[in-house]
C-alpha cells in the first residue's frame, strides 16, 4: 500500500456532491461501503489477476451513506494492489455455485507489494489532483 498526500484529507463535504464530482473524474463508490464509512476508487492498472487501485476513504460524520445529504470527512488516499485468486475456491459451496450465488472469491493477496511504486504513486497523485480543487470548493 502507498499512502498519498492530498489536500482533500480531513475535508468535510456533502456526500451527494462528492459522489457527483468523483463520478465525473471516473471514480465510483467502492463495493465495501457501510452506512458509517466507504471509499471512492478507480482502477489504475489491471492485467490478468493483478489490479492496482486508487482509493479515497471517508467516514460519515452526520447521516447515513445512503442519503445524498450525509456529511463525510476524507481520510488518507492510498494505492493498493490486489492479486486475485484464479484457481478453485477451497471454501466453495457446491449448492451456492449451482444456485449461481457463489460468484466471487477473496483476493489471493489483498495488499500485495507494488512494483513500480513511484510510477503508480504519480498516476494516483495526478488523478487526485484532477479532483482536489473541485472537492475543496465543495467543502463545508
């Protein structure tokens, strides 16, 4: 994982405004969100089983994440590498697979070492800088 410095860290915004700005920048809300926290993310690199993400985590200060009027505070953005498990899932449930409910496996390594760290850090920082001014303008 590579932690990034950003002007948006610690800034508070209205979730609906942030969602719009991040979507316009090609980022979306990550799948692991809860009502009290989440993260915006985008893929920086993907090849075969390796995916490198830029993630911008946040916590909910007021409201719940399913409301556009919720107030959130950004945390430290970071770059992370996932190596997906391409083989068979040892914890596979035949009944779930037949039912079509067993679609995804956990990553083989959810925080793998990142080769070419400097290159990905620059790519991520460029992406963050694209949106930082808009987020700062929308801060409350």
